[in-house]
């Protein structure tokens, strides 16, 4: 019987050794698989991190660009407002000049006109008295008709009228005035 027990003990011992080796190999394989899975997971996390960072940078750049565009738009709007105020102020100053200075400006404008365009000058009711002498002096005829203008004059030749009112001149020359003022101011 001893021999049977020895054989059984030997079989158990061999089985335990084989089981130990198998378990050890299985553990090594499990460890390798876990390491591979962890490495792969870490690579995926790193990739997702890079993608998220890249997307965050893109969103940030887009937001900065949009804010920059808004700032430029606001600056442009402000400049346009300033230029409009300057033009309005210039027109206001032209209309509110003292009589002698105003007559001199209108006289200068009349001097530069070709009389073949007409010699009848129409002014506002307010300007009739203060411009009568300068109109006559420059070789034009002051019309009895008045115009609804703030300043300047209209030259009439029959049915054709040439508008030299300050409003008209400013409207026609507004872009050139804006550019000149912008160069000075900005």
C-alpha cells in the first residue's frame, strides 16, 4: 500500500507542479494582456486628450477671431459715427457763419462758376438779404424765388437748376470728405 500512496503522492506532486507552471504561465499571459490593454487604453486616452485639446484650441481661436471681428466692427462703427458728426458739424458751421464771412464763401463759389450754366441765383429766404450784394457783384441775378435750403445756392437756367446748396455739395462729396477727415483723424 505504501507503493500506491507514493505513486498517488507523486502524481499529485507532478500535477501541482504542472498546475503551478500553468498558473504561472497563465498569470504571465494575463499580466501581458492587462499591460497591453492598459497601454492601448492609455494611448486612446492620450489621443482623445490631444483631440480634445486640439478642438479646444480651435474653439478658442474661433472665439478670439469672432471677438476680434466684433471689436474691429465696433471701431469702424465708432469711426463712421465720428465722421458723420464731423460732417454735420462742418455743415452747421457753414450755415452759421457771420454774414461777411458767409458772403465771402458764397462769393468765392460764384466766382468759380461758368455763367453759361445760368445767371439766376436762388437762395434761402434767410440768405436773400445777406447775399444780395455779393450775388450782384459777381455778375449774377438774385431770384425772387427762394429755396428750402440751409445754405449755399441754386443756379437756374430756364427749367434747369444746378444745386450748390451745402447739403447737396456735402452729399455729393461725402465720401471724399470722409476720406480726407479719416486721414487727418485716424
